[in-house]
C-alpha cells in the first residue's frame, strides 16, 4: 500500500502540479507570444485583399511592434537572462 501511495505522490507532485513561473519566465513568455502574434499579422497582411481589413492588419502590426519593442526594452532593463528564444525557427532575442 505504501508503494502505491508514494507512486501517487510522485505522480501528483511531478506531473500534475506545474512549476511556479518567475517574473523573468513570464516576461520571456510574453515576448514569445507577441512575436508569434506579429508573425501571424504579417501573414494575414500578405494574404488579405480587402482594403478595409488590410488597414486593420496594418494597425495591428504597428501595435504589436510597439508592444514587442517595449517588452524587449523591459527585459534589457531588468537584466533578464535567457537562452535564445526561437519562434517558428527564427531567433527572437
């Protein structure tokens, strides 16, 4: 019985409970997410033919670029250290 209880504890604490993210991890995740959204907006820009929707995508791209610049500067200011971040095979940081 003890063996099964220990196995359950290992499973619960090792698999189900997620590790706590640090502020640096959260910032890196925001940068990854923003970059992925920016790539998606660029793809929509290339595929869009409606003039009104094209304007919308242009504003979205400008907004995401501003957010991305802000997050990168914030990471540099806070001295966030991380390995290179790859999104879709491209280096982000």
